[in-house]
């Protein structure tokens, strides 16, 4: 069953990412702080998006999951995804990228929990992982708040960096953790 055209959480409206989001994606990636743990601060270019990134982000017909644009009160905040994991194709990978103004407000946790709920309750997928640069304490904190546990490190094939990998199995969902604090 595919991700519906829209998912909702308390504050976020998540909808399928389309080519119309290209200006928002370029603006998001233009912030060196957003890209610090991904590419050392180097933004993705329009050419990067047109030749490689958008085709992958828009590949909804290949899988029952993909990339979702995230909105809060009608304003673009970034994106979330569920896709085959680069570490293990039998596992789904959860990921996100949010603009700096969205940081520290619990939106990453809220959107991640919405996608984990969908992965386990609707798709009945056995496991979901996520990865982050080892210095990205904020993303690691989100993974832990979502009930994920560290399972190791690996060299990420798309961004040539060693990353930490966290995972949660369907049997562990929902986590018995306190809910994310409301802003």
C-alpha cells in the first residue's frame, strides 16, 4: 500500500514531493548549516537535482513509499522520506532535511514518528533504519526519541562519509518513551 498523498501529524502536513518543490529544495540546500553534516556545507545545485536527486525523489511508482514535502501552517519546512535503506535493501530508511528555522522545535521527531507509524501500522514493514553523521547530535537525538537503537556504522555510498546507523523493528513500535515535547 503506497503512502497516501498526504499524512498529518499535530503540526505537520506531509504530502508527496513533486518537481514543483524544486525552488524550495534549492533554497533549503543553499543554507550551509543545513548541509554541514551532509556535504560539508556545499549545497546541491539545480543540475544535481535535475540529473540525480529529483528522479530519485519522485520515484513513487517504483516503491510504495518515497519523499514527502513537510509544511507547517502552509509554510515549507523541508522533507521526510521512507525509501529502501542504503545499508540493507530489506529495511526501510527514514530520513529528513529541515530548514534551520524548524530546528529545535520537535518537528523532526514529529514527522519521523508519523512515518514510522505509517511504516509499521500501514505498510507492516519489519524494520526501519536511519543514519547520520556521527557529529550530528541533533539527528541522533531524534532517532533515540523515536525508539531507535544504534546498530553500527557504515560508509554511506551516496555521500562518502562514515555514518552511524540506528534501527527500530516493528515489534518495538510504538516506543515506550515520553512523547516529544510540544512547542
